[in-house]
């Protein structure tokens, strides 16, 4: 009975938000960073250069360092 209630609650959340569990994506946490990265990528800028440009504007990862080029790629794949 308890398992069924929990499953229904998870399904309601999924229907409402579109996401059930897990970490928030870059787009959910910082949409302005993703928008800037997409804009730069459309201009033909490399992932590493995008990371540098984001840092110049003041956007760094949760540790205060440059975004890794793989993180930038993951931002744009969402």
C-alpha cells in the first residue's frame, strides 16, 4: 500500500514538472548561462573558448573554477 502511494506521488510530480528525480540540469539551475553558451556556439566558438568567455562574464562552476569543456557540451545537449 505504501509503495503504491509513493509511486502515485512520483507520477504526479513527473506529470506536473516533467522531471521526477535526480540532479537539476544546467538549464534548470542557470538558464542565462546556457543561453549565453548557445549563443556563442552558434557563432562557431569552441567549447573551451566558451568556458573562458563564461568565466570572463563571471559564470563559473560550483567550485569557482572554469566550466570543463565537457560540461559546456552537456549544457548545449539539453
